[in-house]
C-alpha cells in the first residue's frame, strides 16, 4: 500500500509505513485528520442538520468552519480556551455555546470509532518477528494518542478533569503486517506478483462491520475464460491473504474497500506460514472485488488446467458486499479440488464428543444453509453440563470424507472458525464471544458473527465417522432420530437435499439442492454421484449409523427447542449403543 491514508465506504486505512504519527501534534497536522474532519462535517450536514445549522453559525461557509474547527482542536491540545481567545478572537463562535461544541466533539469521536479502522505496515523483507512486536507497540500508542486528544479536548472546554475513563479502542481496531514474498507464479499471473502477503494480523474484538448486503444469492458457475490471465492489480488497492482451506493453499486477493471480508478470513481460515507459500504455487486463487466496469454481480470460477489452479472471481459491486460470497467461493473451489482427488465434500457440521459415561462418538450432521447444522452444535453446547464430558468441533460448515489406505472413511475439516447467525446462538454463548468475534450487521436480520472454534491441527487430523445424519428442518415428528437400513433410501434422501429456507439466502419455502451442497457437487453432479455411491457403500460396510436428524429449525416455535430435543435423543442413542 502506497497512500498514507484512505477513507471510503466507512473504512479508514492508515499506512504506518508511509507515515506514523507518534505524538498528538503529528496526528492533528496529518492528512488523515483533515480527511476525517471533512468527511464528518459532510456527514453532519446530511444526517444531523439541526446540529450542523447551529454549529456553522458565525462562519462564512463550510470550508471556513472545517478549517477553523481543525485549528481549534489543535490549539486545545496545548492551550486553554482563554488562551486561545486571547490569541485570535475568530475562534469565539465555537465557545459561545460550549455544550454544543462538546456535543460536536462527541459526535466526531463516535463517527471515527464507528468506522472500520485498519492500520497497515509493509515490511520489505521477511523478518524474525521483532517487527511484529514493534508494530503492536506502535498500534497501541496510536490508540492512546487518539484517546488523549479526545479526553484533553473535553477536559479543557469543560474546565475540569473527567471522573470516569473508558478504555475504548479509539485508534485502529485492526492491523495488518504486510510482507513481500516471491511465489511460483505462471507468467500469465505476473500482474498479481506485486501484491504483498498478509503476514500477521492484529484484531481488537468485538470488530463490528456493516455491509451493503446481508444474504447471499445463487450458486457459482464455471466460466470458459480465465479472468485473471494478464490481470494487473494495483499495490495501493489490493491485499493478499494466504489461506489454508482444509489441506489446500488459497491466495485470496481482496480490494481494500472490502477489507472487513478479508479480515473475516482470519477467524475462519488458518493464515499460512511463510514457508508454506514462499516459492510455492497455490491450489486456488480468488480475486474478490475487481472493478471490471460491470455494475451487475459477476461471480464465477475457472479451471486453469494448464497450471493446475482453480480461479474464483467476484467483481466490484455492492451485491458481493457480504462475507458469504468470500467464504462460499473458497469452499466451492476447495470442494471441486477435493472431488478431483476422489474425496467427497460434506456441507455440514461434525463433532467429536465424549459423554460423561465415557462413551465417545464422531457425529456428522449434513444439510444446506439454515437446516440446523450450527444450531445442533449449539444445542450440544448448551447440554454440555448434563451429558458431555468433552466436545470438539471438527468442522462447522464444510468438511470432506477421504478413504484411507486402511479402507476406513475419515472426515476432515476446512475451517478453523464459524460464520453463524447470532439469532441461532444461545444468548449467553453469543455474549461470551464478544472478545473474539467479528460481527456483521448485528442489529439487522440474519446478523452474523465469525468466531474461531477449532485449531488447524484438529481439523486436519482425520476422524472416523460413527453417525452420519441428514438435518431435516421442516418435518414435525415425534421421533427426532431415524436410521436407514437401506443404502439406496439413504442416498435418495441425502441427494435430494431438501430443506425449508430460513433467511440465510434469498430462497423461500421448501427448496432442494443436490446433496445439500451447492458448492461443488451441484456443479459436477455426475462425479459427485459416483463419489456418493462409493462412500455410502463404505459407510454401510463399516456399520456407520446413517440417518435423519429432525432439527425442527424451520418448524413454527421449534427454532430453539427442536435442535435441543434432537440432541438429547441422539445422546440417548449413543448411550444405548
């Protein structure tokens, strides 16, 4: 990143490498300060005209108001109000109504804090970690300086010191350490090589973000042309997150205006180590937010068979401003790659549980968005004290089955985190994640939180399967767990992928999706069908219990009680076994 400061779409990016302000004077004379004040006054005029009209009185125009307001804040950092007025009486209009002035200062402070504020430092070479420590120190000092400017301004105008101090995050609420590193790029991808890798990330949770969209729509289709060939990305506008998606390496390039989705990756996919991408070629490349001149949404993937790289693409538009487009494209690419290797992608959740009586079970609950996967895990969690001695989440949304050399089917995860609806979490658990979560549109329908729930070592271990259950969210039945004795009947239910839509996408009513997985199996049904029959044959031969779990998630009045009742019945079944 070359610019010292950018502000767009409610997101501020501060380049510590280009300019770092280590005292209040430098902050209050910086370009960033003037840019924020200009944006704030425009916001005040548009959204709070009563305050704006009262505040601008005594000034010729808005430009003069902005200039004098910035100057008076600078002066208040070193002078008293009386000293300022003695120096120049032009500042008198600000102090005719001190309560109004303080209200505007408070509004400016909250306007700044409501932004997503990301600090960036760019290291030109690989380091030994010392630069990370220095960055964190600079990051914390910047926070203290912003707080001190705010507090000093209020105290000087009030004429007395504050009695209550709130140690809020006033500087940046996230930080990135970037690093230049060579990778083994094919010549047609040379235009991507200038973008530095994200080497480390600092996040101050809860990180709250607001996006233009709150649901995802449609599935991703294969494209006939490579959108990345000969593409040139601007270092000033793009970031690169090297993600470990399952056992695959993905290079995720995202535009700075979609920074919140890039940061969300940190809570969902393991950040690759330097030796895992330096000089290496990725399995997947995702370009997220490329301004190609099209106003309509364009999301698709391309198979670069020549270089053995899967390409994902999403153009710059408001329609993709939702983390689901970031997450699900990566999982689609992952699943296509796994299927080509002979593995079967599973859209579902998996847990390893040990009950209090010592019995252990590995459980997969499969289903499309809103079927009750995450909600069932939440039910397991709330029943923890009553039934469970220990529980580990292997995957929350997507995993895959692999047939080992010993003939045993094992399951692996793709993500270390979860992207879940806050409405479907137990309130006590949701609040307990405040210090870890990245929250998206928390006060809107389909509010989401991205939280880390597992470790990469755990999801990569490989667990044999004891229960493989399809999440039926639409049928109201007394018996919540039903097992299949006939493999063909089981395949029929799993392949149908029926569920009642629950607002996580734009779908409505009872819908179906092939194998409940529109992220790979739908696109390549013939190959998926062969793999399904192969793996179900192995599951039945190994006496894995295959059945349906009626979560009742979409049944009126059962959004909380349904998954809990199904969980209790499942625990009873494990005890009996």
